[in-house]
């Protein structure tokens, strides 16, 4: 899938710390002028991000008379000083038992204060406040900061102005961050398509007498939750079709057309406010007709005519359901709020059009597959290798990674191959990582030889 990209500056939080000025006990301020801001930009400010719902919302705020992306506009620079990304690598991923690291972390904490940080990206000084991040950004120690004069409105827009009282902050941040998912905005021909979406309960399954490890809430008084590890035996309830829904063939074809695909896909990864998951193309209208079912009932007790539906989502896909239920907010109200804040469906991924023999491993596979601990990594293996893991005839999940690391540390030829295997990528441009690897080889001629 292709779409517009935005020029969004990426700055080094670690470099910004050099300009921290103490203003109180363990409190620091950050006020950088134009030259100082330029010195902390990564890649000289030439960093780009794919389209997402938050960028669209910001563009709508800047274009009060109405915003509509141009068909031939591939790179958009209008958000360059509206939202920025900070890279916190080398700060919170270091042990605080070392005084230098502890001081860095203490300084960095002040960036999250209401005073924010002040930068000049070329259009004058602006204050920026810590904002949201996607799951991918979290894994890579990145966080967005938004210009202070835009903060309140963009927050209202992405939260639909819902007032959340007591909740798990980690989940709130995760759900807000869904709108940072890269994708293509789709505006269906039917502007009221959300009214033709039904959300139904997930079936549950109970497995009896299962040994498992969980955490127990031992908070007691106070709002900061505290948990402790607990080993239990009991019945486990699992959610079926977790994160899965259905999309009609007609609506699937329309989406394929809207995203510019010449091929038909069977599955789509979707994002909307507080909604995420996969929908699979299924002729559910024909199935229900064959079963003699004309209407289905959603989780609010509202009946829907099957023939009018374009999607059937499950409760597990609607992350905001419990909050809406808590405040007696119906699906109809949610739809109205989405329309008021110009939200629609985003397609963040699609199914492969041709079958593949393998796919990349991820944590969800590890949590799902039935695997013994010895298959993941046998307990008798050393934590550091004095000989090659290849000498052990057994196979376990982390063995290829351990072998790769061992080779890079102990085999000079393997270290050289790490560079030379990328020779075909060296023409990618002077700013690419591969180009700099080639330059390193040229400078370190002894290694190359």
C-alpha cells in the first residue's frame, strides 16, 4: 500500500539534555534557539512518517476552511513544526544505578512536565508538550510532542472528547496511540457507513483445571496499582475470535478500490478511534439468509438488518466499549462523535494476494503456540557461549539468534560479511545507513582486507 508521507522532524532527546537548565530541585527547563534546535535534529530534519489519523486531524485543525488531500501530493511539510518525534534511546534504557544515567533520566523526566520544551524549528520558538505514541514507537523509545497551542484540541479530537475517569493508564495510552498506526484513510461512498456496522459479543470458552501464572492486585488504598506474581490452578476463560470481524464482499471491493489496489484482498487490518483488529471478507448475508436469520443483535441490544450491514465487528475489537458503557454512551453517539471530528476508517495492512510458506515470528505466536520451555531455550544452556552453539545438536527457538551473535563476536570473516553482503545496497543514497556502512569499510581498510 502507498500513500502520502509527512515530513516530521526527529530529534535526539539525549542531545537536548545538553541544554537542560536547572530551575529547581531535580527540575530542568529546555529553551533552545534556532541553532541549538538544529544541532539536535536527526538526519538534519529530513525524516518522514507515513500517513495516519492523527496527522489528518492536525491538518484539519490547520485548515479551518476544510482539508482535503490533493491526489498528486506525496510529501506534506505543513506539520513540520506542529508535531515532532523525540528519540529517547540511550536514556531510559540504561541502568539508573550509574550516576550519569540517573542524572540523564532525571533531566529527561522534566521534558514531560506541563512546561514542556521550547524549540525553534525555523518559524520561531514554540512550546511542545509530550503527546502520544504507537506501540511501535514505544518499542523504539520514541515519543511524539505536539505544539502547545494545538495540544488541547488534538487531544479532544482523538479521544472524541470522552471524559475518562478511573482507568488503566497503559491501556488508555495504547488505545489513543492506535491513531498513530500508519495507514490509508478511506472515505466510503456511504458517509454513514458506521451506522451499518454491528458489534457483537465474542464467544467464550472455558478450559478447566489449568495451571497458570498471573498477577494479583495488592493495591489496597490509593490509585497507583500494585501487583504481585501468583501461581494458580483453576478454570481459564478464553475469548474466541479475539480481534477478528467480518466485512462484506461489496464493502471489501470498495476499500480495495479506494486504496488503489488492483487486486482483491481477503482481509484488512483496520483502525478507528478505540477500534482495531482484522476483518475478513465473508458473504455473511448469504450465510444468514440460508440460516433464515434476518436480524442480529449488537452488544447494546440494538437489532440490525443483516442485509444493511457492511461489517460485523466483535466486542474485543472495540477497545472503548467498557468506557462507553460506563458512561451510558451508545454506538449511535459514538458514530456521531466520529462524524463530528471527521474520523473514518483507516486501512493499516491487507492480506497477501499470493500464498507464502513462512511468515515472520512475533510475540503473539509465542503466546499462542503450545511450546515447552525446553523448546524455547533449554535450562542447561550457558548464558554466554565459549564455543559455537552449532556444536549442540539440539534445536531451540533462540538458537539462530545466539549463533548469529556468536559469529559476529568470534568470527572475523563473519564481521566482514556483515558489511560486504550489503554491497548491492550501497547505491541507495548518501543518507542511507548502507551508504555509511560502505564508508566505514573504506575508512577501515584493514578490516576490509
